[in-house]
C-alpha cells in the first residue's frame, strides 16, 4: 500500500460539481493499493499516519502529530501511485489492484484511520472522476510504501508467484484473453530467437547493425513473460515446479560438474 501525505491548510474533493468532502488544517492523503496488500499494511499505515510528527509546535518546529494538533484528514483513492514508467511513454498500472480487491481494502483503511484519529475523516468516491483542491502548508509532502517500510528503498524483489499473478492480471485487463497455447509456443520461439540475436551480436563474432539495441535485459524479460503466460494457461505453479527442478538437479548433479575435469580451468587465463 502506497500513500502520499500532504500537510494542508485546507483541502476538498468535488465530484460532478458537488463538494463530497472538505477539511481545514490537517492531511490530504492519496492512497494506492496493490494485489498483495492486506490488513497488516492498513494497521501499519494507520499507526504511522496519526503519530507522524509533521505539525509545528509553539516554537515552529515540526514536533506534533495530527492527534496532538487536532487536525483533520481527507483520503483520496489514487491507483496511479502504482504507475510504472519503465517502458515507453504511457504509464502501466499493472501493479494496482483490481476493484474487487482494492475497494474493500480502501474502505477498511478509511474506517481504521478514522478510528485511529478519533473522529470521522473525509473521503472521495472510489473510481470516480474527482477534482481535488488543496493548499499545501510548508510545503510538506511525505511518501510511504508498506512494502519498503523496513529499508526505505523501492522494492525490486518479485516472487515467481507474484509474477504469474501480475501477468494474469495484465492479460485479463488489457489483453482481452490469452493467445492459444500453440500460438504462445510460437511466440516463445520468436522471443528466444530475438534473445539469441542480441547474444550473438554482443558475445559472438558479429557486430550490431545500425539501429539495433543492446537490450539483453528486455529480451530475457520478454522470454519470461511468454513462459509465465504458458504456465498460467497450462495450470503450472512455477514456484513449485522450479523448486522441484532445483531439488532434482542437486540430487542428480551435485558431484557431476565438480568432478568434470573439463570445467576445472574454464574461464581462466
């Protein structure tokens, strides 16, 4: 769960020309929800938000929480907080949760945050076209992500299970449906060929042609994408299958390569 907190002198949200909610001094909070979020994320954020010392004390130092300052909170759902801009110029929102997941979590977050604050909070309407107005006081703007709460660094780790789910979500949201298994097998062959071309240019005796890119990372990712599609279509749990494969290889080859004299001096000058 990802949020952006802005300390405001006032803020409001308008839907179809009507003011849905407005607050005076306090916090405007934008919240984005992903598939893997749950109650634990809500609990951590609510506790953090109401105890965050971003309001001025009598000496003008940010040393008071919203509980101590008596401020108000306005929460707005914002799926674009999970935008990915890695490829192309059009942001991708694959990581944002679908409404059947995000709406209940959003509503629970608002309910629990209201309880932690000790009074009702203002909200927008999930999925609506909202016009948000605010006066940022400071300015003070703080970003939080429950997935990086322990290291303050953007998360770069994705499990195989999460990768399968994200591919499935993307296909059902943007791809209409999966290609047939045979078509995806042909696409996989094509993607492996593209990877082989780049590998040959970079590590073989050929050179890159004009306009060609040294993009091994993209080509490997494209191969993985199609493999994940095929796994989803055929009901294969890659996490389980890969674990079994590692166990099989370790049992079968734990001494085979170590004892292979052809490998002992490989790569040495």
